[in-house]
């Protein structure tokens, strides 16, 4: 177990300078960041074989928790001018944007909350608030279990993340409510069409933004929880016994079947909860199956 409590520089962010210098800014350490956390690794033989070939069960668990907070910015600033989401007293990666209020049942238009908490069709930069979630997970780790018995082996590896929010450009592109592009079928079917209809999908609009209204992707409307547990790898194998190896004049032989990304539990509804971003056309991770035979002479 390792406890973490350290202060470090906030690296690689833009610090603006007067344009009379010929530059708009430069990349530097712009402040201090305090990290607190725990890293825990546990390993044990749950069932330990007394001799070769008997049942054996080994497990390893990794847990990491990290909470960070900006404690100081250059020049005594409380907010980083180049990125207002970076501010003293908040973690790097905090969600700083306008709050989405849903769809007006009477008109089908998307709504947000302004600075004063009033419903508005159009919001400005001044209406952004710290919403709490972060783009960096609070908890992450993995669990590995290995079972073996008489030459057979089963290896399972799970990984997980908790506390991260994300926005995915691919799914955002397919939920723009614009008549000019294809939409996800579930989103299209849920679109507002009739006054009084209660739904989460605004009415279709060819421009993506209503007259005197903000773009439908504004605010936290496209940000979602990205917590997940994933069976990252499973390996089933069989090691041939020494008697068989001797007959075949081999030093070792193993037959195995392996699968990756076989199962994921998450509320995330886009392609891949591990790889998200503003880009579109990203190819998600695939489920892979491998069958093989390893031999040694």
C-alpha cells in the first residue's frame, strides 16, 4: 500500500502574453497541483496446491484513488485565462460548462439554465458553472484471477474506472438533430414532434441551432458518466504432460484460446468507453479471439 500526498507543477498549459511580443502565449508550468491518493496492491493464493497438478487459485487486486486540486496559478490568478475550467480549489479536468435543462414540451426546443437559474434557449460563456464531475477518473485498477488444475489453466483479467465523465464526438455527431445528416435510430424515434410530448431529444432543425438559440450540443447535454468494468482478457490453456512431450520429442507444448474485450459493464452508450474524444470516425476496440499452439523443441 502506498499513500500519496504531494504538490507538483501544472505542466504544459498555455500562458498568454501581450501580442506586442509577436506571440499569443507560451507553454509552461502555470501553477501548483496538490495530489492525494492511495495505491493498493493485494495478492494471495486463495487456494494453494500442495503439489503439482492439484487445484490452485491465485488472485491479484490493484486499486488506485487520486484526488487532485489546483492550489496556485501564476500571477496570483484564481482562474487560468486560457482555460477557465482550471481554477484554484478545483481539480484539473473539472466539467465547467452550462447546465442543460432538457426539452421544452410545448415547443420541442432545447433549454439550458442561465447564470441566475432561469430557463433559456440561448446561453453565453458567462452562464458556465463548475458542475463537479471530472474528465479524470477518481478510482481505477484491475483484478486478476488465475486458476489451474492438472495442466489446465484459466486466467481472467478485469479492469475498471469510476468517477470519469466524457463526451464523445462520434455519438455527438449522430445526435445533432439536424436534418442534413443521419441520426441514430433511437434518437430519431425519440425526437420531439408534438406539443406536450415529453422527450429527451429536441425537435429536428436543419441548422442544428434554433433562431436565437444555442447549438444543441452546448453545455453538459453531451457529457455522460464513463464508469465501466471490462473483462479485458481471458485465457484458457492446456499444458501437455511430460509423458506426451517425451513421445513427441518436445520440451514444452501448450494449446490456448484467448479473448480480449469480451464483456463490458457500463452505462456509456457510445462505441467504446475507453477511447473517447472530440474526433469522429474513431474505430472502437474490437473483440478479438485467438486460438494457438505453442511448442518448444
